[in-house]
């Protein structure tokens, strides 16, 4: 069976999307350009998001003291053994808020990345309160010649949760930024966390109706993980009953229920996150790798004979 997204996988898969667009695998290369966030530097708050420890997911080659060119070159070499056929790359500015700087600095950084051979575009991770018309107009210019996605950390559709995790912005801010980005023809991405403290599973499932209304191109989901050396780790130790920590199989069942109602036009970049066990301060899934979880998800979708957007 071929689904609305044009292939036989039961959800609108990110890797397959790029194969359909470029005829081959496109690999993201992560970069740390030395940005900070407004909830870290005091303009909106201090300490950052309560769940955040960038060391838990940053590759070893991502060091902001290195130039953008050096990080990309080393990142390409890092991925070469696993993805030997990849010849096209996206420069993924991941750490912290990658539009939180004067426009002249942004121009220099992103033009340097695009000048590296093999880089066909940019993925920019940022916050909805860290863009304005000038910045979005700049990315609109780039998007006329290159692949560009601006990926916003929504994290939750509930302002109570956003306040509790010290985000410093509202869900309404996310909606506005996404709409302003999409209307310029820039691909918009979003990031959602399942299991933030105080949220019930029913509340999490109810978020799909709000997310479906957004002009998104792609979306990432992952289960909450309690990371060492974070404010959330201390909160978890004091009140673990306030957290919905999913077991592996129950998370797959939960996600399928969500996926069935998700807009089938959204490309699903990931549904889970993998953190080295040494970083975990709470329950984890051991050494199970992401590709194993993907296979479990696809097997379960086949068993249930269901797919993304079946109930949309």
C-alpha cells in the first residue's frame, strides 16, 4: 500500500522525504555556534529550561571554539563510516537558540556554513521568541536558493507547563512565529516533549488537535528523559510521582494513538530520543538504539494495521 506521502512506510518518514526530494540520503551535521538563550542570559530568566543539558546530545566534534567550517568538516568525517553514500549535507545549528544574535553575526555564520562543499542547506534550531521580521526575511532570502528549515521548540501546548519548565515564552508565541515563518515560504519544524511534569497522558494526546492547526512542514517528538545536572533532575528526586516516565512499550502504544490523529502532511523526523545512560538521572530504556525502536514502532503499526493520520 502507498500512503498519501508517496511510499509504503506507515508514517511520513523524514529519511524517505529527503530521498524523494533529492534522490539520495541527506545527512544532518550538528553544529554548536556558541549561542545562548534569553532564559539563560537574564533577559528573560536564568538557568535555561529545567530539562536542558546540551552535553547529553551534542556530538564530540561540536565545540563552539572551532570554526563552523571545521565542525562541518569533522562532522562529515564522523558520519562517513555509517553513511558512506551520503554526499549531501544539512548544517544543523542545534545547541541553544540559533537566531539569538545580531543579524550581522547570523549572516556570517550561515553564509560560512553554506560555503562548505556538500552543504545544501540549513536546519536552525531556535525559540519562537528569538525571531523577528529582519531575521525571517534573511532566511527567506537563503531559502530561495537553499534548503532551509527553522525548527522551533514548542515543547508543550500548555502555558502552565512552559512556565514550570522555565521556557520564558508562551504557546501563543510559538503559533505566531510558526505562522510568520511559513508565510515566507520557509519550511517550519517543531519539537514536542511528551511527559513534562504535571501533564497527564490525556492532556498530551489532546495536543494533537492544536498541533494539527499549525502550518508545519516537519515535527519531532520525544519522551521526557531526566538528565543529570539539571533542575528537573532535582525536581524528580523530590517528587517522582509528578512525572509521566514512559516504559518503552507503553510509549510506543501511546505514540501510535497520537500518530493516528496527526496531520499526514507533517513529516515526522523522529518519535523518540536517545541519551547515553551515563547522563540519566531517572528511569531509562537501557542501551536500546533508535533504529531498534523505529523497527518496533513499524512492526506495531503493521500489527494494528494503522498509520499516521488514519483518524485525522
